[in-house]
C-alpha cells in the first residue's frame, strides 16, 4: 500500500468518526450491546481462530510471554464481553462536565491500537472508542491475525446491519508496517501501543502522532522502617495475579536497613518458597549469604528455599515480566525516593508505612502517575469505584515518565480517549441576545 493509499484508508476512518459523533449516545450504547451479544453467540468461532493463531505461532519464533498473552481462553473472552456491556451502561462521558468555564468534552477522532498478543483488548478498545464517538484502527502482531480478523468481522456485521459506517472498526491492511501507520498525522489522532516495554518504547519513539503508551511491570514497593513485613509480602504476591498481564506487578522492592535485624532473611526465604526468583543489590546478596550460612549452622533447613540469591546491579530500570523480583537495601526514605524515581516505570509505586510524615513525603516526591499507600496495587480492567459504586473500564495505565502521559496520566479509561474544546462568546453578543 502506497503512502497515499494508506492516507486514504485512514481518511475513511476519519470520515466515519465525523458521522459517529453525530449519532445519539443511546444508539452507540445499543450498538455495543449488540456487538457483545454477537461475540457471545460466536465465541466458538473466535476461539477456533485463536487456536489457528497459536498453532501458526509455533513456527514463527514468537516469545513465550507473547504466546501466553495471545492465548484466548473462554474466561478471558467472557471478561471482554462483560466489559463491553459495562461500557454500554456507563453515563455518556461527552455530556458530563459540559459547559464548565466554556469547555466541552469531545471525541478525539481516529485512534490506533498497536499491540502484541491480547486479542481481547481489541474488543475493550472498540467499546471504549465507540462509546465516546471515536473510530478504531487495529494493528495487532502477525501472531494474532486470525483472531483479530474474526473479532472485527463480527463487529462489522453489526455495524453494517445497524447502518453505522463500516470504517468505525477496521484492521490495518496487510503489508502496512507499524512505522508507516504511526506517522499519519493528517487524520490519525492517537496511537496506543500495548505490549512488552521494548515494543511500547519503540512505537512511542517513532510515532509523530500523539502516543499514549501503556506501562507494564517494573513497579516498586518501599517497605519503610514502620511498615509491616507480612503485609508487604501480601501486596507483592497479589500484584502479580493479573490475567493475562500483571500490569502493576511489583518487581522491585526497596527495604529500609532496619529490617536486616528484624526478619528480612526469613522474609526473603518466604518469597522464594512462593516461587519467586529473588535477585538483589550487592548488600542484599551479601546479607542473605550470611543469613543462609548462619541458618545452616543452627538448624535443618530446606536447601532449595535457602539457595543464594543472584546479585543484579544493572536491571533496576528493566521490567522482568516474569516471576523475578529484586531487593534493594537503603538507609532512609530519601534514598528510597531517589532510587525509585530513577528506575521505576513511573505508573504505579507502593509504600508500606505507619508514619504519616513519611507517607506525605513519599507521595509528594515520587514521580509516578499512581501511588498506593498501604494498599494493594493490583490492576483490573473492570473495577468498582468505592465512592459511587459505578463501573470503570480501563485499557491499562500510563506513566508520568513517558511521552503522552502529560496529556492524561494514570488509568487509561474512556475519558483518556476524549479531549476538550472551549466555546467563547463575545460579551456584547451575550448582552444583545438577552
């Protein structure tokens, strides 16, 4: 496809977006419910397409992590269907906060989701975009071609039957490279890259269109001197239970030095017995080596759970995205804050403390879009908001440290897929019309 043809392809989505935003919100909600119902009826066809993708991927040298993301189980598909239904039942975001100081919330236009694995994300992204009047262009990896095409075909049938523009949800034509798509500034308004950190970073750097990169992994937890070891362990384990992607998995732990005399060795051992591969800074590995030697000399122990931990001085800024965790010992909160700001992905960090002043210092100085204080950091695409009990659907989380995050940091919900316009009226005209 030539650059002109690609521009023409995106123009069709742009034209569809102009039509879509004129359609009443209740009709768009009804569309989402029909798509959800049709996907539910044709689940077997989607799962069969996914099986074809998985079989083909065995010959494509697809990384094991991406293969796990690609696997579309009935539970994962049902979750995406539930998300569509919940999105349809949300209040119209374009009518909320309208008229405040002359600003009005409006759709962005054409959004492109560029992703590895995660075929169910195409449904959730489509629901979020159609809800607010955006059109969606999908560019999945070659490993998920059959699944993506099956999902889009179902959605298009509903779009055509309901009289909606067919280009409301489309796949990028075969042969179009990512780097060709993400420079189409004329009609494409937003690019959302989703996948391994290296993939997301590459797409974000090459894009000349606004990018909203989704962060995953490499979240930090600071266990202060006044915190609780057992609760810290609970938070760490809980953060890693996301399915299929543990977006807020805590991969690095910064521990106050005082814990070396208050059970840190046994705590590290307990993490290992939970199946985690523990790494550490030079001081952590030296401390644990001494702890193991003393334990062997005084009691009968499980040699596997007390095996030495690996020293890692160069991995603090990288996401593991597996069962590895690294531990750093620091002297005080100031050192912990400096370390986390330097290496964290910047989308979700945790502090465990019983000190109000320490909490306030951490919250005010940590450069992260979301900070969890004495609470679990686990991310769910469908969550209940405690204040009003309403549903909130999110694609993922964005970092304060990545390009595009200054536009809408934190949880990427339907509001992140809108923008605002300001309506100004001449004061003389106002008086005249009165």
